[in-house]
């Protein structure tokens, strides 16, 4: 029996969302010609097949679970190839944007009767996905959206708690799916020869 390729569903998803044909990842293209991972054991058709299989199984989850896992593991930005002088060199990833939209819509349900706008809910969702040292202070968010600081704090806390719990459930379910397919195994069972480069395992912001 072949060893599993990934240690967790999270690492499998990061690989699938960042994989590009020719062993060149989105992260690798941003870093330049030498920035991509080697893609050991997952190059060419093998890499495409593995990425496709992971995303196909992801598509079998509920819309909410898909959105949670995409928001956490897919890149928020992609390369823009237009090369125009006014271009920043990147464009929003429509898959990630759609996932944020779904989460922002669903977040309304957990706020009860609170009248938080879609923009406020989206800001709370995006804040949750950032590293702690990158998050916009609640005071600044409250000022930007002209909301009482205490009220904004309640929105941030409630949405973050909801996302944390739901993401854990989604990842547990998807991990089970990939383990049954033999794509995910314990750390000791993962083949070092077939493991993708560490660059592919970095969590998306």
C-alpha cells in the first residue's frame, strides 16, 4: 500500500489551491523563478490529478463547509498577467472572494437581531482569517464603519467564535474523507519522498 501524500486535510487543501501545472505554484510565481517548490512526487500530471481529486472531494461538502475551507487555504490574490503600467501585478482570486461572500452572508444568522451590514460582517470574517499581528484593531473598524466600539467588538467576537467552531467541524469531516481515500495519513506514514515541498504547506492568510 502506498504511503499517504499529506499529513492533514489542511496541507492537502493548501497544495490543491496553490498547485499550478509545471510544478509552479502561485506562491512560487510571486517569489520569482527560483521561488517555487520542487513538487517532489507531485509534478506534471500526478500533481494535477492529486489537486483535482482533492478539489473534487471538497466540492462534495456543504456550501458552508466549502467556503470555510477555501477561505482558510486558498490564496486571496492571484497573479495578473496584463503587464499594464497601472497594474499592481495581482488580482483578487474569485474563488476566495466568493467564499468570503458566503461566510459573510451566513454570519448574519449568528448575530441574531443585530443589524450589521454585509460590509461589516465581511470585515469581521476577513479579520478572523488574518494572523493576530495583522488584524485591524476593533477601534479602527468601529471608526471606519461608524459603529459603537463595544458593538463592533461583539460582532468580531461572535463571528470569530462561530468561524472557529465551524472550521474545526469542516476540517474534521474533510480529513475523514481524505483518510478514507488514502490521501492523508499520520506523520509517520507520510512518504518523505512523495511529500510536496514545505512552501506548499504554509497556511493562507
